[in-house]
């Protein structure tokens, strides 16, 4: 069974992010990693797919997600996103 995570509100500018007060009204299930370190595509309970940095996942523990692998050998800082 795949793990669904509660998501803390956040903002991320493609290079730096921070948690904001409160949590979103959706949960998130891991889909795939992006080339941006620590940021993945998640399938959310409201039917949307979102880019979510892992620091925003409530209750995440080591081993909850697969190891991030940079397929092209490069880490590329990504798109702005928010909860």
C-alpha cells in the first residue's frame, strides 16, 4: 500500500522553501521524483498532481520514499510552487 502524507502549507521559489502555518486540505501520494533535489510529483487526494518539496510532508520518515536518482546526472533547481 502506498503512503499518503498530510501536507503542511509551504512556499518554494525553485531554490529555497519554507513551511507556512497550517496544513492543506489534501493528502499526497508519491508519484515520481523531479530533477530538483528533494522535490517530487505527488498525486493529491483532490485529483490534482502537484510538485511538493519533501520538507512539506507531515510525518515523513527515512525510507518512506524511494531514493532520489538524477537520471541525467544533474540536479536542476526547479519551478516555483506552493501549497
